C-alpha cells in the first residue's frame, strides 16, 4: 500500500503547485507535460513490467521500480528549468508503471481468492485517499514551503516501502529454468508506439488542431508502429504483449470493459469540478468534496462485491455494476439548473458504489483465470487498457465539451475560457450565459460517459464467457507450500 501510494499521490499532488512551479522555472506553455509525460511513461511501461515480473518475479521488478521512482523524485526536486522537470517526471513515470502493475499482481499472488476483494479494496482506498489528499497536500506545501518538497516527501515514504519490500516480501523459489529471453525489440516498439499515439491524443486539440500536420503525422506514425509491434511480437519467442491476451475471451472482454471504464471516468474526474465551480458557484474545496464522495462508496462497494459474485459469478456482478453506472451517468443531465450541491454529490456517491461492483470482480476474475507465470502480463494488460481509455476519453470528451461551448457561446467559448473565468470572474461579460453553456457541455459529456458504460456492458454480454474459467487455488499457487511458516506469516 505504501508503494502504491507513491504512484497514486504523484498523479495528483503536483496539480495545485503548478503556479509556484511555473513562477520559479518558467515554461508556462509546456507545463501540461508535467502530467502528460508522467501519464505516458506509466502507460507505455505497464506491459513491459508485466512481462518482466512474469519472467524474473515480482520482487525484483518492484525493487527496481521503487529505485527508479525515487531517483526520479530526487531529480525532480533538483530540476533547474521546466524542460528538466518534465524529463525527470518521465523518469518518475517509468518507476510508477512498475509500482502500479506489480502491486496489483502481488495482491493476487499473496492472497487466496476469498481474501482478494478485501485486499483490492484496501488498494482502492489508497487511490481514493490520494485523489482527495494529493491536491490538498500539494497546495499546503506550495503555500508554506518550497514546491520541491512535493517530490522530496517521496524519499522517506519510499524508503520505508523499499525496506518493507526487501525485508518482508518472500516469493517461493521456482525450479531452475533456462536463461530467459527478453524481447527488447518488442519492448522498444511498444514504448515508441504507445508514446507516439498517446502524445497525439494528449496534445491533439490542445497544442495543435486535430486535423493539423502534427496530429496527422503522429497518428500516421503511430499506425505504422502498430504494424511494427504486431510483426515483432508475432516472431518473438517471449513477446512483451503475447497474443493470448486477446485470444482468450475472458481477458479480451475485461480489457475492453476496463478500457471503457477509463473512458467514462473522465466525466466525473475532469469535468465535474469545473461544473461545481462555474454552475453551482462552489469554492474549489467544496467542488472537490462533490467529487470525493465517489471515493467513499467505491472501496466499500468493492469490498462487499465478493458476496455478490460468489452467488452470481464475476461477469454477472460486473454487468449489474456497469448497467447501474450507465443509468446513473445518464441521470446527471436530468438534474435541475442550477440545482444544489447535494444533487451531483448523490450522483457521485451512487456512481462510486456501482463502479466498485463493476471493476473489482473483473480484476479478481481475470487474475483467477491465469497461473503465476501469466498473471503479471494479464494484470498489466487490464491496467494498460484502462489507462488508454482515460487518455482517449480526455481527448474525446474535451472535443465534445469545446464543441458545445462554442455552439452556445457563438464560437468564442472553450474550456480554456471557462478556466480563465474561474480565476477572474469579473472578466466575464455575461456570466449567466456562460453558466448555462458549461451546464450543457457537462451534460453532453455525461451522456457520452453513459454511452461508454453501454460499450462496457456490450463487451461483457457478447465477448465475455458466462462463467470465468477460474483455476483451482492449487493450480494458481502451486508453490505456496514451499514457503516456511515464518515466510508465510511475513
């Protein structure tokens, strides 16, 4: 949980310190890469670390990832300009990818099937607390200390996590095997392909228009690199992204469903705070609370989901969860204008409960259908698809929101203009018109999110098998009994 907290906090803690960072280092025109660079590095490294953990074990990968993350944190604290800070954030992201994927895999390695929901719920709690506490901690540090402490604070936390991993994480010794073959060409191709396509999605419509030469060049290059990845992986002896990830119906369906989850999550996490501040006229702290209530119900629902999927199965439990989530998302546009804060807060509370019932059974179900030697790859593929969905959702729904704002405001509206109005309300000539435009834009985004939930539902109904082919515990953990009693206790 400590290792996971490092990666989770760094996804949110920097946001509120951006003014201080830009004021010190400059580079306002490229500061968004502080987030995009970290996201890109985490996303493209997930499949690589998943395969490496299946090849060499979880502990070496987790130790290496922790070291890379902490080195990146120390370098970020010493950055001398914005370019250096962005480069060091990418180094951090390369370590964060190892932490996210490997910790999720270990949750299935260390605990039997009946205990995994409780453990996964605890890991969900880490993300929930980080989503709420990260911006607050970042703001406090930026206000009362130097912004560099945002990165330095990782070092003592990371050191404790590192010591606990080295001291207490024991993996069973496996039988001697031939020297593993590492698909370095495939890893490089995955990095290049993911980096190019994600850059196109992140920067398209922001740094340049969608149909401009940079966007078309990046998408064309990305398409060519996809073909290169497929060619390399089909010929590799031990591919980074093996074909069975998509040939097995269970894993393919979960990948598609959680990709849709990443897509729909953009609506509450990105657009709801803007809605709360501009439409409901809430202060930033109160707007954050409207979103944070979702993080209260999600872990509770996830922990209780085992009582449901033990009765009706993994797939049916997830179907119930995503169907409820779709209806809740589509209910958002029905809220009265301007309404009260408790109304979207109630929507978010219900949405968290529905998504907890949806996500956790799918992750636990997939991990229970593969053995140790495939679990890291399977887990990484699920997380990779969710990250890709988030990136695609940010681009897609950003375009939808900008289109609605432009139509409502006579072509002069955009998300950037809304952000500026929140910083300087007096600059808005017609605030009521802007409020109604933002309300319409966010309503459209939530309708889109409801459609994404529908895509996840279709993937589960028509691709996933009715019953997940769960392996017996002795097949999943054939070497658990090789641990000494002391190691089992640890």
